[in-house]
């Protein structure tokens, strides 16, 4: 059975290959049928493939051992790539929205709805299949990169499914008294879709910024305090100060425990390691994903 890291990398590789296929279809069909929304879908997929490739590179680095130059490992690269990914997708959505408004003001454009429907149905099926597959894999891997990639597939699938429904409706409208409205369908769809999906890259950027600036995760902070409660019931322990941060898949936990001057006399290092084991046993973060330090001092200036 492959390791979590190998499974993550294999899934990202499959995602890149599928995304490139969808991108080629989107750009080709978008140009053939004259659809800005389909072209946007293709360009979105192209950028998503490039970001997935970068994510794959960083995912491989993140599981490497720390080096002399990167002594804390490569975890810090993950939120940087996630922030870049979200920022590019946000800019793309904003540009596409302006493009849609320009199309509406210009009177819209005629489309070959038959080809457009075929494209939208095929791509929607591919996107939702990849989303379901990655969600199943990520229940085991718990990767931020796969989580972002899943959101990308959900966005792309929802866009394609909406396009399919709208193109069918527009094709039916061509046979009614509302046929004059069909040139506006494509641009109107593009405007609505970009507005609906802007919160997704905004959320990605927001989470990445929290990790880049090492803002303490509330859940992890609460978990550390809960783990320390029974420890501090020991005689000779006066107080403690904890510091937590998250960067990519890495969790940094530092705990400074203030003791009496004679604490551990007769027991030595063994009792300190026993406390470390007790705290570690209460933490849900697996050892390979945490940088865990517990220090002891009898002088409050070192806490």
C-alpha cells in the first residue's frame, strides 16, 4: 500500500493530466463555438494545471528530511504556493467578470449551442469524477494541496454543469419569441459564474495568509491547553507558556514549563521525558507533521 505522501503525489499527477486534457478541450471548443464562458473554463483549467504542477513539486519537497540550509524542513512553502494559487484564480475571476460585462455592453454574441452542450456535459462529468476521487483519497491523506485541488474541480464541474443547463435553455429559446436574448446568454453566464466562485480563491488566500504570518490556529492552541491541564496537576510545576503555529502540513508546538528549583531531584531527565510523552500522547497531530519542543526551567525569565 502506498504511503500518504506517495498517494498525494500520485493523485496530483493524475489531476494535472486530467486538467490539461480539460484545458485543451476548453480552449478548442471555446474558439470553435465562439463562447467566452467556455474559453474562460479552458483558461481556468490551464492555470489550475500549472498550479497543480507547482503543488506537486512542493508536496515532494515537504516530505523530505530537513537539510542544513532548510533546518525546519520545507513546510513553509505550502502556504506560499496556496496563496499564489488562490491569488491567480481570484485575478482570473475578476478579469473574466470584466470580460463578461464588456460582452453584455457589446450586444453579446451568437453561439453554436449544440457543440457547446456536448463540451459542457463531458467536462462536467470529468470534473465531478475527479472531485469525488480526490475527496476519497484526501480522507486518508489530509493534504491542503488536495483540498485546494478538490475545490478547483468542484468549481470547474459546477461551471460546466451550469453551462450545460444554460445552453440547453438558450437553444430552446431560439424557437420562441425570446430568441433575441440568446446572444446575451454566454456573457451573462460568465458574469454570474465568476461572482459565485470568487469566494473560493478568497478563502484559499485567507487561509494561506494566516499560515504565512504564523497566526496561532485556535483548535491547536485549545488542544495544547487541554493536554497541559493534567500535567500541571503534578507537584513542583508552577506555570507554563505555550506557542503554536501552522505552516502547510507542519505544526509547530513549543511549551515552556516553569518548575520549582529542586524539581526532578532524584529522578533526573526521566521525569522530564515522561512529561513530554504524556503531552505528546494527548496531541492529535501525528509526529511526522509536528515540530514539538517542551522546555523546563526554574527561572521565569526563560519562559
